[in-house]
């Protein structure tokens, strides 16, 4: 079997056999098939696609490339969540505490941000001392003892996926539906999840630009989960505008804390409750999503979700004083609010432009390993469908550099569009797809 023959086969639109897929991925993992050949193959997959069977075989090959966690002896049922990435998406910080407050343990492995999408671990590292590098034994011990873990993915879990993703990121092949599906599901299954709620973003600030594209990805991931014996629920959610108001690590952490204290932006609170409710249903804590949502809402109102967040931070070595007094977090040197230059209805708040604006401030990274500035970011004061008066506050920039401040103001200004006629608010969710 030769790698070049398999590249040509996929380039010509033919299905690869299970043996060919395992051979190709094993060769890539071991270094016998070079990056340039894998890049060519990934581009062929992007252009020609993969069948459901091929995608499942690729997922299995990724899983078997490394270690697999067995959580069956640690928790009764392992439930997890995953978002395909967005702007202002800090839902994990609220969802995990309120789910565990309702008796469902969650051990989640997450990642750091790249480009305009924020990383959950970056947000958690805003708490001084918070460790994201738990060992496998530490992960399992903490999950068993306190029922909540939020750590980084170990390199031993689906390592072939990590290597392939790094290559896709620099070869323009990230937006391939089968490659995204295999990447997401290989990590979740290898991490021991039995029930998975997937939040697939769609719109201007997402990889999936249309609902049909998002639905195709959702169905592909459900098919993979079903074949591996997992329960999967997919929520297709809006990412045309930022979720909540804050974009930037500390700003998002403070918004999450506000939400856990019973406040926070209405759209972010509602989004978090829906995701959490579906996790409770998958875990068998409730049979009805509305009932589960009410249970999660009570965890915000009675403070039990906030206490679980405190438990999480303390267990990872983070300083909980920052939770009790968020004013302790460092703030940016320059904070400038930009007022609306028009009166009317907001018709667009371009999520990607807002995310890229935050990245120019230092809130995101161009490539893995780049440092980030936790204190900078953007706060959006008006969302699509809302009315704004001229000279009313539209957005606020938090920056540690005058030139970055100017650049971010210019970019964020372009993200807003106005209408003289009323505009409908954007829905939070478009579809719910069950396995």
C-alpha cells in the first residue's frame, strides 16, 4: 500500500477502505507518511468528502492512536458537552457547575483558543494558580471525589487528531465536515463520554455558514456516536453575533460569574440553561427538557451552581478570592466606550469581526503557543433587533495599547449595521437533533 495511491484514490472521489484509512493515519502518526502527503490527502477530503462509513473508520483510527479513558468505574454515566467554537462563548463556565449541582458529574477536557474563537482554558487561567494540566490519575480522582473537572486534553488522547488538526490549520482544510466530525467525536469518545451534547454554531462567526451545513455536520457526528454506542444530542445555535455581551477572557469570566449569581445577559443565560438541560436529560436526571431547564434555573437562583464553580476553581488550585471579588481581576489600561453614530434598529453585529477585533487587542492568538492578554476585549452593548439612539453607548473597548485600541475601534465599528425599520431578534437555536 502506498500513500500516493490513496491520495489519488480520494482525489478521484473513491471511497477508501477501512484498512487504507488505518494504514494512512498510522503512517502519519509514526512519521512514515510525511506532512506534505497528508496535506494533499486532507485537501482531497475537503473537496471530495467522505462517506459515513469512512468518517466512522477515521474516527476509530484516531481514537485507537492513543489512550482511552474508561469512566464507567468512576461515575454512573459520563456526560460531556462540546461547542464548535464561537465569539463570546463562555457557556462551559456556567453549564458545568449547574449540571453538577443537579447531581450529574462532568469531567471535561477542553482547549485553548485559536484565532477569533475563545478558549475555555484561557478563561479559566484568568484565575491565578488554576491548573489545566491534570494528569490522567488526577483527572479521575477529582471526578470521583467532587464530580467536576475542567482540564486540558492530554496528548495521549487521540494524538493523531491533534497532529492532523495542526496540519489542517495551516493548509486551509479546517472546514471539512467529515474531518471536523471525526476530530470532535474522537476526542469525546476517547475521553470516556457516554452522553454528549454538541453545540454546533452556525453563521458569520462560525465554521458552518448555513443551517444545512450545520445539520450535515450534526448528523455526521450523531452517526459516529450511534455506531460507538453513545447518546448524542446536537443543538444548532446562532453565531451571527457574539453570545452574551463580553468578548475577551476576564470580561467573559466576569459575565459568567454574574450569570451564576442570577444575573448576566438574557441570551447567554438562556443558552446555558438549554445546553445544561439537555445534559441532564441525557444523563437520565430528567425525562423532560423543560423540567430539566427549570432545575438548572434553580441552581442559578439558589447559589448552588456558584458553589460548584467555587469547588472547581479551588480543586484546580485557582484563587477563589477572584470569584468572591471580581474587581481583583486586572483591568486594561485604556477603556473607551464608542457611542452610536446613528439612530435605528441594529441589523447586524458581525460576530467574526468582533472576534477579530478582540484578537487584535491580544485576547486571541494567531498560532498555538502565542501569549494572550487576559484583561483586554470588547463589550457589546446592543444586539440585533434592539433599538439604539444616536450618541447612546454601542460598544466598549478594553486595551493595553493605544494603537491596538484605535485598530479595534475601527474594526468593531464596521461590525455594526443599522436599519430604519424594525428588525427581528436572532434566535438562539435553529434546530435540535437527537440520536
